[in-house]
C-alpha cells in the first residue's frame, strides 16, 4: 500500500466514525430530496394547467428548466456553500488540535502525499453522497421524458464546483487548528468569490468587470447548468483546485520548517 492509499484509508475510517459526516450526509440528502419533491410538484401543477388549457396532447413541459436546473442551482449555491466546509474543516485542523500534527510532519511521508491523501479521501466521501442524488433523475426518467445532456453537464458542474470548494476548505484547514475558523474561512472565501461575480456583472464590458466575472465560480457553474461545456470553464475549475492544493502544500511546508 502506497503512502497516499494508506492516508486515504485512514481518513475514510475517521470520516465514517465521525458524527459530522452523518449529519452532513443526512442534511444534504434530505435537502436535495425536499427540493426535488417541491420542484416535481410545481411541474405537476404546470402540467395539469396546460392540459386544462390545451387538451391532453398539449402538456409538453421542459423538465430540465422546471426541475433539474433549479435543483442543481440551489444544491450548488446553498447546500454546497454551507455543508462542504464542514467536511473539510477537520482535515488538518484536527491534527493540530489533537497534537498529532507534529508527528505527521516529521513522518517519512512527503507533504504532497499527505495533501493528496487527505484531499482524495474527502473527495471520495463527497462523490459518494453526490452519487446518491442520482436516484432523482433516474426515478423521474421512468415516468417522463427529458434531455439527459443538461442533466449530465449539471452533475459535472456540481462535481467540479464541489471539488473546488473542498480544495478551498483543505487550504483553510491547513492554516488553523480551529475547525470552526477553518469552516468559516472556507465559506467566506467562496462567498466572496460569488459576490465579486455579482459586481463584475454590474461592470460588464470593462476589464475589471470581465476579470471579476471570470474569477467568480458562479458564472462557470451556470454555463454547465445550461448544458454548455466550455474549455474556459473547465480550465477555471481545474486551475482553481490546483492553486488551492498548492497553497495548502506551501502552508504545511512552512510549518514543517519552523
């Protein structure tokens, strides 16, 4: 077993014995379930109204616009923003609090292996919980017809944005031993990037506005929600993830040499 695999196994074990994971998973799945139910009821009401106005052959609804796009939007903007920092706040902060951080830093495992192992472990947890929400389109697909392409790009957007949030959380956790501070720092960073996107839209057609819009994750996420896969959006997410992990590595490296 490689050092990274050993670190992943250790972190996964700690997640599954921690109540935080179960609270986050339950709240996440319950929130997605409630949102799906509400949006499905809205679609059903609209279908009935169309049938009454146009006859039985006229009720053709775009479920991607009525159900999936709002579902992915609220999942990404609200649920991820609040819950994902709770998954990452313990990555390095808990090691400092339990006084095992010095032992980890002086072990023969390289820092990049430590960062990779911890980050991949929380990504696996995230993908597992996100994958459970795939029951929603699967169940709806048995009762109605819709275009699967926007659904798949929507899930791609959720995956990329979720991993970006987790990388920000990993960096935040590397900077402090207080888990609450780490969670708030991650939340504040992602919220700030969302706000500058709003400002950038107000300053459209100017270079500061274009820069702020590009730095905000919201515009790139919205492109994927509309079924658009642009290289610029993929580069944004990948480069942001790499940058955050690099910063986490540099923080840990500076601590090792103190």
